[in-house]
C-alpha cells in the first residue's frame, strides 16, 4: 500500500496566472463554438431551399427515367425519344387536367374574391365606427393599402 501512495502525485495548487489563461482559452473556445454554430445554422437555413430544389430535380429525373424505361420496354425507341414521349405525355396530362378542372377552380376563385370583398367592406364599416380599429388598420401597411385600394373601386 505504501507503493501506491508514494506513486500518486500530489497535485500542486493552480496559480492565478494559469487559471486566468485557462479561463480565457475556455471562453474563447466557447465563443468560437457559438459563432460557428450560428454560421452553420444560417447556412443550413439558406441552403435548405437549394438542397430541396436539387433533391426534387433528382427525384423528377429518376421518375422520368423510369417512365422512359417503361415505354422503352413496350415500344423499342432510343432513350432520347422515350424521354420526349414521357415529357409530352406529362404535358398533355397537365393540360387536360387543368382544362377539366378549370371551371371548378374559377368558381372557387370567384367565391373567394367575393368573400374577400365582403370582409374588406365589413372592416371598412367597422373602421369608420371605431377609432381603435381605424388606428389598428392604419398601423398595418398591407391592410391599410388594401382598404384604400377597395375605397377607390
């Protein structure tokens, strides 16, 4: 047991200068770490749209390639022509769907426009009767511009 006790080093008290240096280093490391995390977070937020757009492009390319291979298995065509047939079919499908649903979409947009106009009229009436509402409306730029635009109509 005496060997174990003699082998253990006795720790010397840390001087104030050493403590200050270590504290300054740890504060510097913490500051650099926080700044690096903020920069990385900002980059990820800004780059997320770019990354998602690239991912969508890759997924769409795989989708086109699979459909082109499906067409190529039914009708032997060169790869370029298979993709052209797929793109043409997708464009025709989109045009047909928009033509088919045009009336319904137009009716919904007309109804939404009528409700917006009725809401603006109610808000104008309420703003004329209440100074508090008038103050709130004038303090919101988009809302005050919308109401002024509807006043002119």
